[in-house]
C-alpha cells in the first residue's frame, strides 16, 4: 500500500461501558487508534422514515491494525462511519479494508 493513498487522518473508536463510582454504567465511545486511510464512496441510498435520512457506503483502507472489528466506528472530522465488515487483504496482515456505512 502506497503511503500517498493514505491521505485522511481518521480515529477508530471502540464502544465502552465502564461503571462510575455509584455502579452506574457510562456508555461512551473511546479512541482505539489514530490511523491514515483512503476513503472511497461505494454507493448512496436514501431512506424515507420519519423524514429523509441518507446512508452512504464507503470502503476505508488502512495499514493492518490488530484488533479492529465491526463493533467499532471511524471518525473523520465531523463524519462518522460504522464499520460493518473488516477484510484482511490476502490474509497478509498488511492492509485492512473496512466496509462502512456513514451515519447521517
């Protein structure tokens, strides 16, 4: 993977549910790792349910990073992408292809 293709700085977040001092569960997204990525739109769809919501599907490629899974999400600036699939290209542990849906 050429470094020149990885021009977007993203934050990969994982969902965490720690307990506070009173035993209450705190639901939060916390940073797992910062990485450089390529982001490519794949398709766009509109859904009509209580208004118009647009969902765009993207392919995000990053250098291999152990521990990334579909329960995580990506933040790029003000945009948020839910990871739906993680593909280890050629099982070579060099490139991850993340198939995502953008949260609008």
